[in-house]
C-alpha cells in the first residue's frame, strides 16, 4: 500500500480532484449516484436505532453531515460513514438509552484515537499479513450479501401488501443493476446509468406516496434542530463499553481502518490513499464530537467504500454533496417526519443495493496473488536501473497457501459472525504455514555461523 507522509492529512491543501468532479457534468452525475450507494447499509440501522430511542436522528444527520464534508475535503476520496454495526446490534436488541449507546462509541473512539496518535495503529497495519486483510474484506462483502438476503429480501413476498415493497421491486432493481453493469465505461469503469440515484429517487417517491396516503395525522415536515447535551453516567459508560464497545473494537480496527486503507489503494489507484493513522484520528474525532449530543456511533467501512465506488463515486465530491444534504435535513426537517418517510422506503430496493455493494467488496479477493497484494511487490530492475514495481514471481504452493489463509479468515468471520474470530483464525493459519520456512532459515543461519567459526579456527590468528 502506498504510504503517506508523516502528516496523516498531508493531502488537505489540494482539492483538484473534488473540483474536477463538481465541474464536469458527466462526473457530477456519477458522484451523486455514488454518494447514495451505501444507503442500503445505513438506513435500516439508522431507522432501527431511532425507533428504539437509542440515538437522536436529527443530531446524527447534522454531525455525520459535517463529518462527510470534512472527510471529503481531507481525504479526497468517497470515504463513507457507517454505523458501528456491533454497537448498533446490541443497542437495538437491548433497547439501549442514548447515554448507553454513545458511551460505547466514546469507548471505542477513545482507544482508536490513542492507538492512532501513538503510532500503534500504524504498526498493526504493517504487521497484519495481506492475505488476512483480503480475507477480512471478502468476508465483509459476503456478510453484506447474506445480511441482505436474510433481513431485507427474505421477509418479502411476490405480491402486495404492501404495494411499495415486494420482490417485484427487487427484480426491477436487479434488472436496472444489470443495465448499469452492461453500460459501464470500459476505460474509466464509471457507470453511465446512475443506478443508486435512480432507485433512491423511485424509493423516496414511493415512500412519500405511502406517507401521504396514510390515514393517521401526518407530523409537520419542518422543525429546527434543538441539540440536547448528554452526560453519560459511570453506569452508562460501563454498560455501553463492556456490553457493546468491546465487540466493536476489533471490527473498527480491522474493517473500518486497516481494510479501508488497503481497499482505497486498490479501488482508487489514481487518488491519494489514506493512512491508517489518518483514518484512526478521523474515527476518533467524529465520535468524540457528536456523542455528547446523542449522535449515532459511526466509523468508516470497507463495504461502504466499495458501494460508493461501485455506483460511480471517485472523489471526495460525492460525500461532500451527501454531507450537505444530511446537514440540511438534520437542521430544518422534523425528526418524526423523517422517520415516517424512511420507514416506508422499499426494502427490496435496499436489498439489491446491499448485495451489489457486497459483491464489489468481495471481488477484491481476486487480486490476492497479483497487483492488488502489495506484500509481493518488488523493485523492477532493468539494466541495473530501478524502473518501478512489479509483482514478485510466486510458486504454485505459495499462491495456494495465501489463498488458504484468506479463505480461513473468511470462514471464521462467516461461521461465527465475528471479525475478530476470522482475523485470529487467519493469522494462526498464516503463522502455521510460515513456521517451517522460518525454522529452515534459522537452521541455515546457524550452519553459516558454525562454518564461519570453523574457518576462523583453521586459519588461525
């Protein structure tokens, strides 16, 4: 992976990528579409957390909107914001209060911020084997696909009710996705059909019609944001940290920071790759700011990055526009009206968006033994002059070993539904495969030392 300078935000001054995307009509449409690519992951958890009163929706929109804008300006890539999924799952299941939910986010962000500031996070990113990182990415992608099938699509039927959400909508969204794939530019790999923008617009129209036809009284659409400060108690912090934060910590470290840093370099080779330190500081800063007002704990995610790139985003302009829209919604639209509208968004459409994002993320595993694996790059020396990088030649056995490490990581993640288990299994498998090689090198090293000692004795003083 390309390394950043010592300053984790070294690419802040130049905004040429963002400005080019905003000023080019064809690119602007792709960026708008790409900015909506991660809604399939965001909306279900955002709505569920709001309904259990575990977060403040308006506050979440305001702070994630500001963070989207700042990350777009800082990193200049479509860096997503996703719910901290382990925290969200526990908060929904146990009906956490706002104080308990934000306490879990504060716990994770504090540790991540400390690790980023001290360089520990950068060291972890260096020592984790690339096949394990690839396994985390592939496992996360397949987890998205499984989640879409079980939670979004499986409960749907082929016929109404409701008219706005059945499997026919999913089939229609899938056909549109096929057309998007068939018309993608072969050179820039940019979709010519703004899939996410189209299906989101259709879904919102359906949700608005359903909301309008609802016989119950409608909440007012306008309502200014009134931030309410929170101060979690020691009991709240202990409950949030121990019950939800501990499970989220490895997920954030592996999937939201290390995997994202590698994935950005793979999917966007022409853009500046974010450093693990920069990503860690970003996760810490955005949660340490919004948690005191009830904002949802968020992080960056490899699945979200793959989704936004899949649907056309190539620069920070996409998340800047998304952040602006979130900020405006949070400031002037009432929370009750937003919840009512989002609850009626077709799940069939969301399911297809999540599946497409999962496939895009899992696809990076194909580069395990090629240019996508930076641990097998070496200097390309021609006529005694270094001319760049090339992929080091590997034996068939080495390629199979690397593939096995990746698949063991994936298997651990899917079998136990836990990133930490997958990481541990893949790392142990990698160490077991490397142990004979390290032992042989140690034996050869010992023999060399003994030969040198013997030669010195024969030659005398």
